[in-house]
C-alpha cells in the first residue's frame, strides 16, 4: 500500500540530497536529507548507499513516523533513518533533517567540542554554540543504536523545541553533525552553514584562542534575521525581464 | 520616480555580485557589492537575501547617498546597505564597496587581528596592514547598527581618504572584511586579494611568527603598481587575431 | 602473445585510473590503480607517466603475477607495478590496488605516523588505525626497491590476509598511501576515504590531541557496514522511471 | 622589426600561461611563464596585467636576452621579465621560467624558510630542499629591482647550472617561488609540484617537526626519474584506438 505525501515533498527531498555533493559536503555516498509530512505521519528519506549520480525520485523511501516502518519504496532507507525519526518525534517544529560527514564540522565532533560562537557569521544563523553530545554508552550502541544517536541530541537539548529552533544543529560526539530546519532545504542550508562556521572557527582558533565577541553584537545579528524584528531578505524576487 | 544612473553602472554592479560565488568567496546568499554614481547622488546595490543564481539586473536597488532612501527597485536592499553608504560618505574617492564572509579574512576579523604585511603579495595592493576595528559598543549595536559598522571603519581610518586609497580594506571585529576601490569591480578585486593574503598569512604564521620583510621591498612593490612611477599592467590589450 | 583477462577488468581499471584526477587525488600524472585476474594469473595496470587526459584502454599494461613480466601492452607499466604485485601475492583476497600522493594522507606518511581512529567516519571503513611502515633500509632501497615497498607493508601486517581485509590501507613511511580492496574500484574508494579521514584527522588533532572515541561506538560502525550483520546499502538501485 | 622564434614556442608559452589558472595557481592576473629561443637570442613572455581569459597569442612579448629590449609585441611585458632574463643568462640549461604566487609556496617564502625534503613526492622532482634567498638589500630594491630578484637566486646557487638542474625552483624571501625547466611547460610543471610539496610539507610540519626520511630513499626516487638510470615514464603513448 502506497502512502501519499504532500505535493512537492519528494522532489524537495531529492533536490536537497542531490545538492549535498554539489556544495562539496559529501564523499562518495555519505550524507542524507529527509523531509516530513506530519499530516500523513511519514517522512521521505534517501535510500542507503546509493551513489548520488544514480539517485532518482523512485529511489526515495517513505517511513512512518510512529514506528519507523517503510510504507513506500523498494529500497532500504538510509542507515541513519532512525536518528531522523527520533529528531522528528522530539521536536515538532522540525520539517527536515540533514546529516553529513563534512570535514570541519566532523573535526569538532571528533574533538568532542562544541563549535563556539566566534562571530556574526555564526550568530546570523545559530543563536548560541553548536553543542556536542556526550559519548554514547555501550548500551546505547548495542541496541537501537541509530535511534539513540538522535536520543543523545534530544537529551542534550532537554527535548526543548525552542532550543532546537534557535540552534538548528548538533554534533554527535565522535561522529558528526546533524542539522534540521523548517524544511528539507532549510536543514541542508544549516548543514552548509554549520560546515562554513566550523571551517572559519578552526582558523580563528589557530590565530587566537580568543573570547567570543560581545553578546550585543551576536544578538543583533541573530535578531535581524530571525523573529518579529527581522529585516533580512525579500519575499520573492521579481522575475528578470 | 526612477533615478537614472550613469551608463554601465547597473551592469557592472550585477557582474561584480555574480562574480562573488564564481571566485569562491560566497556561501549561499552571503556577500554584496555596490557601485556609486556621485553625480546622481545614489548607489546601486544587491537586494537582500536573493540567491546568486536568480539575481538579475531588475533586482538591483538604487539608494540615495544623502539619506539611505530607496529611489529605484522593488526589493529591499542588502541589510549591509547603510554600511556601504557610510563608507561612500566618508571617503570621496571610493567608487565601489564589497562585503564578503570569505573564510580566511573572517578568521582574522574573528580573532580581532589585523592582517599583517608579510610579503609582496600583500604589498602589491595594500600599502600597510589591513586593520581590524575595535568591537562595536552596545549603543552602536542597538541603534543604526549597520551605519555604525561603517562608522567604526571610518573612525579607525580617522576619516582620511588617502589612507582609504592606500589600504582599500578593513576588518570589522567579530564580523568580516569590507573592501572598496575606484569602481565596483575594483572593490571586488580587493576582496579577492584580501582573502588570498589572509589565507597565505595564516599559513605563514603557522610556519613562523616572523617579522615582516624589509620596508624597502614592500614599498618597491606598492609603488611599482601605484602612483606616478607605476609600471605594472597595460592600457587595453590588443584584440586577438 | 596476448593474454585474455576476464570481461570488464580492463575497463574497470581504466575507469578507476581516470577517476583519480576527477576526485582530486592526483597532481599531474601521479597515482595508479590496478586490478587482478587471479585465474589468468595477471593484473592490469596504468602505464608509467602517461597524462590522465591522454589515457586510453590501449595503454593499459598486463603483468604476470608470478614474475612481473609484461605479457600485454606496448608501454612500460607504472614504476609502482612491483609494489602492486607484492601486495597481490601476499594477500589472496585483494582484487585491486590504488596508490596516490594525496595531500593529507602523504602528510601522515611523511610524519611517519599512523592515521588514528578518531571517529565513525574512519571506523565505517577501517577497523583500526591505518598503519605506517618503518623506513626502508638502504638495502631495501638499493635492490628491488618497488617490490620491497610492498614488502614493508606485508611484513607490518605479518602477511595476515584478514588484517588486510579489515584495514585495507597502509602508509609507506616518507612516501604515501597504498590502498586495496575486492576490486579496482573498491581500492580507489578506499584511497578516497583514506584521504578524507586523514584530512579530518589533521583538523581534529589541531583542535585537540584527544583520545579515540569509545571502542563500542567504533565497532558498531564497522559492523553495520561489514560482516554477517551488516545492514548498510542496497543491492542494486531500481532504475529511475 | 619582427624577430622570428622557433616553431611552436609562442604556442607553448601561451598554453603554459593559460594553464596557470586552470591548475589553481593564480589569483586574478598573477603569475607568468616564459620560454626561450637561445639561437634567436630572445625569450617570449606574458604581457603585464592582462587577464588570463583575454590572453591571446598576439599579446605575447618577445624580449632580447642580451639587453632586455622588447623586439616583438605591442604590449608591455610582465613586470617580472628582468627576473626571467637574469635566470636565462645565468643558467644555460634553462628553457622556460614560471613565477606564481601560489598559496603554500608563498607561505614558505614569507616565512623565509626553505621547503625541506620530507618525502618521496619532493625527491621525485627536486634533488634537495627548495632554497629561500636572503632578503634583498635596500640597494637591490632601489635600482634594477626585478633583475636583482633573479640575482639573489643566482647568487644563492653560486651560478651553478647543475644545481639549477637538480633543484629547478627557488623561493625569493618575502615574495614567492620561481621555477624553471628545460621548456616552458616543464617550468610550469615544477611550479605545480613546488606548490604541492609546500602544501604537504605544511601539514607534515603541523603533525611532527620530523627529521627528513633517509637519504637512500630520497636518492632512489630522484634517480629513478632523472639521469642515466631513470626508468620512469614512456616515450610517447600509443594513440587510442
């Protein structure tokens, strides 16, 4: 039995997955993006281990939010599917999730360090450091490992949806970044920015183990892009002519 | 009411903006270039948050120098527009301004360090270190933040137009580089060079916290490209045939 | 006299060699991939010093496993041919070998350090550190140098085929990485991953000379991709339609 | 009056110049390659400051070896022309010269450090460290600056042609790399390799300020590619078919 998802979701998820190698965040088949349809109670995700150059709409897999069962698709979903599901269940405002092994973000995850707020490039998107989870325990690795990978993120954020909105990214210790957003596309953008700020942060820390810039500067940048007083961006660009 | 700007300015500003991602200085929609028409008393700038792949001539916004009012264009101008305006007002010789979040230059801005003159690559373009402003105060962030972002640069240069000509770039602490030049295209070239010398400087400092090379070498390189005794370059290349 | 090799082997070896510059692992003509046909007792390898843009099926060289004689092809085989041969003879499960001078892996080889297991990106493919050989002796350099380059790898692994399967890569001290796999394509993938984990490891060590993550996490990642309980990937993706 | 140069020289010099941005060694118009015709007593070089995308055969400038006079071409030659001329005069075996501001090589030049021999990637091409000159004196900068830039290289090598053949590259302190070779194309290849080994060396030194690998290994690599016992490469690849 096939489950219908809302119009455009499958295409958006495909596009976001295909963008991963285009923006330089993927090695081989690494990385995956999903998008959720909360009304239908399912999310759509990349299949496991399929090369990006072969990936097509038909390959996407639809998974039920409540129990993780595949309800549409012939292929096995990404091994990280249960991590995505855990994040969707814990944070109702999340519409899409992205996971990559991007070089500089993974370096922070492997060093088990948060990515500190060192400037406005970070504060434009993330209202605080990108936190790093503690190590998973042997028990968390032995059973339901992928679900528990989401669980350590959820626990770190104390299941607080507002926190997840303000800092839409986390590092899993020894592993790498998971990012999310209102849509699959937004979760991908947060993965791109997470990697960019990790890259800049590594260079900054090499120059100077400096204190973060003043909070009033960081807060100004976050609020000019987010919340009721935001004044960045344009609704829809007028067509060229 | 539409304001006419001099022929070619809008196209030059569009081209310079489109070049930002091509030369690898942009992530997502970050970065913006403007160009001024001092006779008309306006400058033309990128709209806020429009993806580079969608950007068209029609989207550019014309802003009045004297008060920052939009006088042409349907979109909201870049959030950094007031910073550009402040620089145009303070430095009469500036014809174009570029702002990016390029990785290595931002690392210096986040470390709140000037980019020191470590060799002739730097001295070919910048007649001294690329300075870094002090942090903006809470007051400067609370009101007219973007204008004040230009103000801290202007204050650092003591409003000295000649200084702005000799070192056409500055770092805003905790934020990133602003560069300028006689034209929009020139301001973009200075952004490219600013990023290149920041990249090389980071590697140089990793090898050796060395003193700068002798002033006579640096001066020789600056003066062979600038001023009355310059002998670099060619007027216009003969057409291929 | 021409030796027939199994269908598809020459094309696979050509494709894997052509992929080296495409994935950014080659400078000029550096790097080479070979694939073996154990039934025919030969392997197929890139010729020495031919630019990738000129490389064609006709240029590949077929070499006899038992004695290293060229049995097919007009060109001289890669100077590293004897290293490949040594690895094929020592490890019966190897179907392909790749050698590159990729930047970050070579840095570890030049520092004569193993690439430590610092996270799941590494553990997904390599079940332990990527080891680095001792220096070759003057005798090993004077005679049969290239064969001895393989010999120091084989000796380091105590000629243990299972070890070679679990960690399909090694650094030759002062030289660079050799990787292998069930096929030529797989050996290339291991070269790509070896370079990626070396790159991430360099950044991780710059942030923190941290201890490796807990063994249960690493083991979980290795076993979900390898062995009887693996659950990563899909057999063959359904065609798009 | 036009001077004829040997067939193919102008095209080879054009191709080598156009390759500089293609291999990622150039920012803007930086970098230049020349090739010499010793029988005609001239060399052909890139004009000054012409963007690579506009560069055409017609723009190349022919310069007399004996006195540096332009004998063919409408444009001003590269500002570095006198440095090339000095190298051609001092080292009779040189057929081409390349100058770039490539990132990692310039970092060594700015740190005033030689690029040490840290592995076989270096020893395959350079039979020893790539040396760095002392600073130019105020007198050397004041008059005939560009010629003196070649002079400090020539003095450092004690005008020894054999040394120039064995290590076809040098760093000018505070400036950057000059490389040379039997042809313009070869000098470019040496610039590419010089940058690659500088990049790897920077990472190696970050991991470990290690001693160089044993001389017998380095010597083996140099001699398998150079001199009477060389066995690397192939004469001309058979055409595909």
